[in-house]
């Protein structure tokens, strides 16, 4: 009999989105595509929007 694992897609999306964004910012800095100061601004925006996005995602769960 096959086991069926329930995947919490919302939880996975929350974690990947935040980590992926931070990862891309680090890559852009390392490749000198984005300055440190701009990256700091973007990180602040991501940190500000993150909880709001998570609240929205949680409100859409059924």
C-alpha cells in the first residue's frame, strides 16, 4: 500500500518565498548587480511585507 503524505503547500510557499528572496539578494550583491545599500532597502521591504503576506496566505487557507 502506498503512503500518501499531505503537503502543507502554504507553509512551504511561505518558507521558500522568504528564503528565496534573501538568496537572490545575496547573489545580486555578490555579482555586483545590486549595491549593498539597495539590498538593505529591499531587505527592509521584504521584512515589512513578509508578515502581511503570511497573514494573507493564512486567511486564504480552507
